[in-house]
């Protein structure tokens, strides 16, 4: 525990940006901890990492961590990150987004970044709600669940983020929850290490805006729900379709070895007689 | 790049060549008439010089990508037209707020909405100034010829780097698609991003330095770790709501432009020394205006032309000076009078407009007609 705190402290910007904006019981801090431990394990220096984020609760993560950090416009983080990566392929770029940020307003950018297979790591913190603006329903709010703009229950079919990005061509897709913090560390490490576009969905609890409206209990109750319903991917595949219920797979869901965008582009430059990094 | 002489080029091509000459090495864009030739040309030429061309999924992400590239230290550009320009406003505001140098080319077509994709217009003069939310200045340049598409694009990059600001090249469909025989200049001035003068620990990317000196933007990855945000920020780049810091952040955006008007504003005066009538024209319309001046002069009417090459910040002081000498301003433009309104603001003298929004260029005869009418 003490060692973890030391690691955390090494990467925080304590004098500038605290207290942070996250509510008591929020899961985003756990996700940030996992990200820091994963980066520590990669051995990259702070200067070699660029942390890009969108708008919303998760988007604030870039403010608190001591890397090259870019807090972009809502939903557009992946486009900014694409420009950085193409301009300087040596940089390791991690893009933190929330569920609304990544799959609603930024949905178009998400699917096309998958398709291009640009060497970026996307960390999507999914808490099933727009937290910062006060609990409106997002593309991952489950059917019939309540939100401040779905007082009678949501009637929209939610996205499965991992299935979405898999279908769009991401090289690496994984999921963990705030209960599975150590698994999240390991998955993020793999994702950062992976060449090509990687997506890690971190399921997180929002007790204030989502849990409260939907009688999910305390933050601990919400994390216990993650524990009870998360199933490792191989085991999940064996569950008969009729018996899935609320269960969902965690761990590595997709791991492909395909040339990334820059590898292909470098070939174009070479053929055109140009010279590139 | 090989220096060319005596080339037959169209405006869009010259603009793209100017960008390459200025050192632009990343272009991100989305196809749209009448700007697409810029993207097509650069998709061929950028790989040859080791640069990056990428066609994005829309104009929003195109603007995002060029901001990202600029933050990584590479001069970057996008090109679009009306509907795409509307989509770019969000991230254009970000570039202004976060003070990221980049160049946005807007080859204006008829609007509003889808409007007339293949017909020219000058309808985006006000959008280029006021299109984003919030208050911030912007630099907007308007070329009248193929050669100027080349030279002003280089100038746009220089201003972007010098003032850490997005710069808009506001072309129109006629200038973009017009072919001319041009001699590109042998020597050009290219301003690159300066090195920081302080070590990382002392670096504040948004510091307000005495004398209005602008802090160089250090590319990501060079040891100067800092935070960039579209939120109102303090001098170190972190969000703030402290009144003094908010004011300082926003004032700085305004004054870095306002205090350098003499350096930023370029105009052309044509036969204005003894003129009674001053035509104010820009872009392709300035070509008709020049001819109208010649015709009027041949009839003994003392006409002249002021051509704002820099549309924003608007050359108000130049107009004020000229208004002391002339009796009448005539403002022809391919909209309902966007610059005409600025002329009215700048000088209390009589001003009339010549407007045209049917997708055709204003002719010298139309301008002459207005001069005759007003002279009666």
C-alpha cells in the first residue's frame, strides 16, 4: 500500500491541481491508479508519454498527472491524438475518455481510429452516465435505467463498447472493472505495449449520478456487483446464450497482430522517395 | 523543394505549394468542393518530403488532428469550404484559446448550408471572425490571385508561428479555381518556432511576458511537460477561475493581436493618392474593382481602391485615414455587405455597397454603375 502511494505520488501534480473534482465513492481514481501503475511498469519516462483526454469526469485525469497532457474538446480526443502520433511517432499516447465522450459525441472518431489502426491506447472509463453534467443517460446506460433525462427509464439500446471497437478493427480490446484493479493494471500495460490501436474499457461506478437514481446501493455495493457479474472471457464463452443475464466478459477479448497505420504510411513515404522517422 | 519559375497553376495548387514552402509537414482534411484540390495535391506531394497526409472522417477531426500535430512540433494545415468551416469552429476556438499555431484554408462557396458547392462567394467573412463561441481575436488573410495564394499561405504560417495563433486563409471559389501563369519568388521568409529561453522548471507556456513577448510553444516530448486545455487557464496552463487569472488569460489573447496591428495588417492601395471615390474590395472581387478604377479614371472620375489583404484584424485605421481624403466609399462583395458594415463602422463618410449572392463574380460594369449612380 505504501509503495503504491509512492508510485502514485511520483506521477501526480499535487501542488497545482488538487483537490480533484471526483465525488466520494467515484471509481475514476481507481482507474487512474491502475493507469499510473501500468505506465510505471512500461519503464517509459514521463516525457515519453502523452496523455490526451476529452471532456467530462474522466477527461479531468489529464490535469492531475505529470505527463505531456492535453485536455481537448468533448469527444475529439482521438483526433488530437491522431495528429500527435502522426507528427511524432516516438511518443506513446494514451487517450482517456468517458462513455459519453468516446461513444456518443466521439463515436465517429472512435470507429475510424479503430479502422485505421493507429498506434494509440484508448482508455474508456464507462460509468453508464454523464456524471459531470448531472446524470443524463449515455449510450451505455442500460435499458429501463433512470437518468436525469430518462426519468421514466431509458428506452435506447446501449452499446457494448468492446463489441463495437472489435467490429471496427481495433487490434487489442480488453475490459476490466474498478473491482478488478490489478487486472486493469495488467490490461493497460498490455495495451500500451501493443502496436496498433488498443482499447481498454474500465467499468466504473458512479454512485452519485447513476447508482443513486437506480438503487444500486453504496459504492462498495456497486463494485460487488462488478465482482459478481464479471466472468473471464474463456469462461464467458461457455455460458449458454440464454443464461448470460447481467454477466459480462473481462480480460483480453481481442489481440490481433496487424500492421498499424504508420507502418503502412511509412511504406508510402518510402515508395514516394521521402524520408521519415 | 525545387524552385519553380513560370508555372501555370490554379489557386488551390499554389496555396498547397506555399504551405510546403513554409515547412508544413502534416495535412489533415476532408473532401469538399471547392477546396479539394489542396488535399489531392498534398496527398501526392507530402509523402515525397517525408510529411504526413491523412484524410480524416470529418472536418471536426481534421481540425483536431492539425492541432495535435502542431503540439508535437510539426507545422500543420487543413482546408475546407462553408459547411466544413462551420464544423471546424469548435476546434478552431480551442486552437485560439490554447494558442496553438496552425493554418486553416477556407475556399468560400455559396451558402448558407449546402448552398452552391461549385459557385464562389464571400459569405464567410463574418464567420471567420465570429464563428466560434466566446471572445478572441483571429488573423484572416484574403488573396486575390494565384501568386498571392502562394505568398499569403507562407505568410499565414509565419503569422501563426509568430503569434501562436490559428490563421485563416480566406480564399474564394474563383481564386481557388482560377489558373494563372505565375513566377514564384526565389526568396521567401519562413519563420520557424523559436526555442524556449528557459529550462523546463521555469517554463510557463502561457506566461504574460513584459513587452508582450510571446512564450515559444515547446513540442510535446522535449522535456517540458505542461498542460494544454480549452478551459480558461493560468500562466502554467492549468484551469483557473480566479478573477485576475481569468482576465489575464483572455486579455492576453486579445492584446497579442491588438498590440501588433502594424505588423499583422497588410493592405494594398491602388490609385488612392488623389482619389475622390475609394472602392474597398478583397479577394477575387478586387480584380473587378481594379478594372473599375481604370475605367472610371479613363472617364475622368478620380477613383481608387483599398484592398484589405488582412481582413481580420480589420484595417480600420487605414480606412479612417483615407476617409479624410475621399468623398465616397464603394464596397463590392459577394455577400450582402459584411465588409461594408465594417467600413460604415470605421468612417462616418458616405458608403454604398454592391452586392451579389447569385454565385457570379461582380463585374467592373456593376461597380462603375454604382459609382455613376452615387456621383449624381
